[in-house]
C-alpha cells in the first residue's frame, strides 16, 4: 500500500467517526432573533444597571461592570440551549439567589492573598470572561504559564482547565483561589475572611440553610459560572433560518471551515469537542515541549503536548489565542493551521491546508460571526 493510499484510508475512517458522532444531535427549530444587528457585524453585549437587588439575600451585586446582560430564569441564548441540556449536579441545583451569591464572590478581591485580584480579573465579562494578556497574571504580579481561557458555556464542559485536571466545575472554581500564581489564598483563610463579613454569613445561611463551608463556596461559584452563556450570534440566526444573518463572505468562510476539517475538533453547537489535541503550539524542535499539557494529568505519552480544544464562540473577543497566548490575531491562528501546525511525534491528522488568501480572509470573517450576546445571572 502506498503512503498516499494509507493516509486516504485514515482520513476516511476519521471522517466516518466524526459523522457518526453527530447522529444524536438534535437540531434547533427556533426562529430568528428580533432586533438583530446587520449581517457581518459583531453584536455588542447589552448594557444593564451597575447593580441589581437579588432577593432573598438582599446583597448588592455587580452585573459584570454593566457590560453583560443579566439573564433571569427563562432568558436563554436561543440555539445553544435548544440543542443541548446542561448537566446540573443533583446536590447543586441552579437558583437565582445562589447565582447572585456566586457573582458577588466572583468579583470579590478579598479572595486573593493581597486583595489585588478576583476571579473576574482574569475572566473579564467584556472579553467573554477571558482577558487580553498573553499569560494570566495573579497576585504580586506573578505570571502563570498559560493564557486565561474563556468561561462562556463552561457548564456544558466535561473537564476543565487547559489540561483537564478538574472533572467538575465545583472542583475547578476553588483551585485558582489557592494557586500560588493566581490568588494564593488558602481555602481556610478564604472562609475566615468571608465569615468575618456579616452579609456573607447571612447569604450562605439563606441560600444553603447552613453555615458557610468550602463545599458551598464551590457550589455558589460553580452556579454562577454555569450561568455564563453565549448565543444570539449571526451564526445562530443563520442556522435557525435567517439566510441574511451571514454575509456572502462569512458563508464562504463557513464552507472553508467545514471543508478544511476545522469542525472536526470545533464541533457545533459549542464549537469544541472537549477533547485534547497536540497541534504543536508547545513544541520546539530544538528544545522539545515548553509545556506538556494534558500529559501532566494523564501521564499518557500520547497526551504530551496536548491541550483542550477551546470554544470558538465569542472568539473575536478573546485574543490572544492558544494555551500560551502566542498567536495575537485570528488571522495568525488561520495562518498557523494553514501551514499544518507544528509537527511533532504526537501530532495527529494535521496537514497544511494551503488555502487561498481569499479563503483565509473569509474564514476569519466566519469566526467573527460566532460572537453574539453573553448572558449571566
């Protein structure tokens, strides 16, 4: 068998598996969104008051610096929730009061050792709950080794962090608090600080009917993160039947996206497969892997240099890109994949795309169409 024939068989099998994985997907039948922006324009997030009063806690809570729609019960992005049901732990049901408590905690800098950073410092609402720094920066200006990922739609995720080291949101939300390069505050000290605040003591008693604890701190933060969702993008309206929602160039970009197999890893409707792939971003042929990624958790050799497929929703707001923030623009990302990534022993299926310049530009425009409205309770 020739090498070319061998690769043809591999690609055929891969595409077959990919197609079969979509059989259970339920397609949305919802109509178009009213008041939509013109085709090709990235919508802006919706202005809301700076604070809202959330019963029954009575806590004054920030609404993401006035930049994100605060979604109450029944307010959901149209396509995403029509296609998927978010898994909610039985011991942590969603409630408005719990989400409001989680929101207050998310913006509270007292959860960091020196009071200088909060969860929202690295996960800015205006940037789809990511930030624009190459690498995350924590207390005392300490620089981490990875870029802050976007938190939108994380309630649908199976594993969390770039390397998947947390298997639930409840496990994930506490780790940045105690991480020395992030907030550097022992959880016991975090509980003491919260316990010294009468409003927090009252809120935890009201929401959970018991004194505050590490488990309930995690439940409140995780509930808020589950409420952070993205939808109502031009892409959503297009697939719901509004053929004018995407420009001709964006529609061409969508064809390029599917033709070039981008959608094999960035699967609809979340635009991520929640899996881990080695594209060579961390690989240097002279020095090896700068970051071993998923291997740090799995200890499986084929995972060395692999990282979670990030969502492409709101991607136009979340530059820079990749786990290390090494690519500044969407055009840079397209160019990276057009060249076939950075080949190494754990790179699978990645080959040069050799796209025409017009196709590259159209692909960027399509990616921009995935930005819509971010909602959070």
